[in-house]
């Protein structure tokens, strides 16, 4: 998709379609008023007759309006002007794409950028228009023998800005929006791939591809024999049950000052999670291909930063395995030694994500990081607590947590902080090892983070539990690409404040 910005009145756009907002109670937007005036009251007459009310989701596609140069005008209802927020803005853009996909128009001039979104400027609206449009157009049909193709697909969107003074910053917003959206789309694609394609080796190949595409990226992959030498007994206890060998992938994007301590993203990469010997129920187990969405989000976020050529040092660490119930698989009650030297009693083999993450978090120490953020589809308890709207956030450093909360609000990819109090640590006590890998029924998301916190004492750390937000179930089943937007916004914010 091609995106650009332009200033100018809507009636003078010689293009396939001009998209104009209309608000509830039949209120015309500034661009609607301009077309209405040019067409001698044509729009206001339609509104007066009730052809479009302006409620959220209303649409009216018009053709060949007099005194306009465009072939079509699409009026889109936006609801009450004062109630529009980032979620409403996404819905409006989705409605636009859904309506235009079969309209025959290929080039679109969008005046939706004039919609007032609370506390958001034109740059935000352009960037998030691109993300919303790409999301609405995303299809995963690689494995369909017959692909439905639109005869005249959408190919170009032009976003309206107020005057030439906004063109330069508008073009920067387009560049930023396209880069972040590309990262989100990459994370979605990796997440939607089936487990027989997207294996640990496949993820390693994708990381290698990043290094080929971007000169500032270096990728290294540790094999199981390398991890054995490092003493990664926790990670290897998961991979031993699968015929797919585990990997530890490191992606280094070093474009900042050489003296600058790196930010590290650690992404859980369980490419399929059967639960191991503690086998999951069969219903819905197909969705366990999404247990590598933390890894996918790290790859997507680094890709976005590299596309934007951001001057920062960023490292992605991805422990990736399959969790399968082979004859060599770990048994409940087994005790393993992590890279940190701490011993872990594995009471449930389906709590495997924390086992691979703990060794990756210890490995992160070698880079002397500024901060470490791990991203993982870690606990069903997070879905119970927070549903499918925010990711869960826990941290040992309040300034880092606040930065992530702020980035979530800015990007619309929100998170919500849960307590990481010492009171919960005793739930991980066991008679037979230093720590148990589960903490009982209560506060499952928090005790999982408490487990990880035992391996992060040497640096500032935050944990994002994305179990509720990484994919959608049901009719719209598919990966969401979250939290690529949050992670990239966090990096952009860091560059402004440091």
C-alpha cells in the first residue's frame, strides 16, 4: 500500500474517492461543509432527508457530485464528536476500508485526519490511520488453494493536512506509521503460521533474514549444545520433549552511541505448546501455535526500529522451543538447574514459558543492559484478571513501569500494572528445590512474574503478560501483532527523553 500526505480542498481532489466524516445529530465536518457548498447544498439535503445520520458506522457512497473532481465521495458516520477516542478512530478507519474494498476506487483521499481525537495531534492520526488500514486489509491466506482477489484493489491513500506547513511532519508520520505497521504485520504473520511451519528453526531463519535486510542488525543463534555448556537446564528441560531442537536467538540492533547500555527485549518463543506431560485439553489447543507471539513481537519491534533507523542500542533475545509430551519429556516433580544456579522443581510442565524465560533473563546479564523487558503469552490467569484489552505489566522498577504505561496510552496498545509484592513469593516455596515453577491457584499472573523476578535482580526489569491480547479467538481468529506498537512507542519516547 502506498501512503502520502497532501493539503487542499476536498472538491478539488481529482481522485477515485474522497472520504469525509459526518458526526452524530447530522453535524457536518469542515470538509463536508466545503463539498456541500460547492455542490449547492447536496450533502446537507441528503442529511436532512435522513440518508445518513452520522452515527458511528453509518456510510453513504455518492457518485459524480456536481462541482467536484472526484469520482466518488464516501460519507462516514463518526458518532458524537466529543466522544471520539483512539478505539473509535480505528473503527472509523476500518469502516472506510470495508466499504471501499468493493467500491472500484483504487486511490483514496482521506479527510478523516480532521476528526478530533482526544489529546491526539495530526501526526498521531496519520500514523494510526495507516495501522488501522493495514489491519483491516490484512489477510492470512497463504495456505488456501483458491485465493479471493479483489478485481480493483485499494492501492493508495492520501491523508489530508492543514496547509503546506504540515506536509513535512505529515510525511514523517507516514514513515513512522508504515514502519510500525510493517512490524505489526510481521508479528501477525509469524503468529498465524501453523506450528509445523513456524518451528524454532524457522524463527531463527526469520531473525537471520532481519540481519540480511538491515546492516545495523547482527543475529546469532545458540544451539542446544551451546546452551548445555552455559548451564541452561531450565530451558533445555522444555525442549527435550520435542524432536525440534530448541534455539536461543539474539538479534542485536546497535545504532546508538557505543557507550549507551542497550535496551533488551526478551520474547517467549514456544512455537507450539501441548502442555507437555501436563497435557492441555484438546479443545482450542490449535491456538497454542500463538504461544510464540512474544518472540514475534520482539522481531516486529526490532524490524520497526531498524526501518526507522532509530539511533538506539536494542537487543532481542528469543528462547524458542516446542513443548511436547515425548518419552524424554520432563515429568512433574523433576528438578532442574537453571543458568543462574537456582534449582527449580517442575510441578507442572505446562508452566514452561517461565522456564525458558528465566535462562534467557540470566543470559541478558552479559550485555550489561539499561533495562530488560520480557514479553510472553504466560498465563491464562491474566485473561481472567484483565480480559482481552490491556496486557498485564509487572516490574521491579517503577520508572520503567510508568514509561511502559505511558507508551501504552500513547499508542493505544495499553497495559495495566499488577503488584509484584514479596507477599506472593512464598507461594513458590517447595521442600525439594530453591523454587517451584507454579504457585498454586491464587494470583497466577503475579506468581509467574515473582518466579521471573528471581532471575532479574541485577537490572531494571519489566514483564508484559500478553496472553489476553496476542491473538483473537472465534470468528475473527488471528494474531493481533500486539504489543509491537507499545514496544516501538516506548523506544520512540526514550529517544525524546534521553
